[in-house]
């Protein structure tokens, strides 16, 4: 089971239109990805709620076409502080 990064990116772009993200195929198998995503959608949400929002966007892909996803989700303000 695997998912092309192009398909995964499209799903994330549709779910989080203002997002800036980096998707890394961690093992080169299109089955284990690392995601860093920055979106104003995450404002006011704790880490668990942010991850749940990403999982909700991916729906049934998790555990089927997508085996593992490491998520780092930030608001624009948090990302700006991180880069300073």
C-alpha cells in the first residue's frame, strides 16, 4: 500500500487552502511521510486537535494507502518565531 506524494499534497491543499507545507517521503516507499504544515486553521488548537484535523482531512487513507505520518503543525506566528 502506498500513496503518491502528489495525491497527498492535493488532499492537504484542498483541506488547508492557506497552508504552506513540506512533505518528505521518509523511507522512499511512498508509505511513510513526514509533514510540516503551517496554517492559520491551527490557531487556538492544541497539538492533538491539529493532528486530528490533518487525520480527518486524510480520512481512510491513514492505515490503508498511508502507513505512517509524522506531523508538525504550526500557526503562521509559531512558524515565524521558530525561524527567527
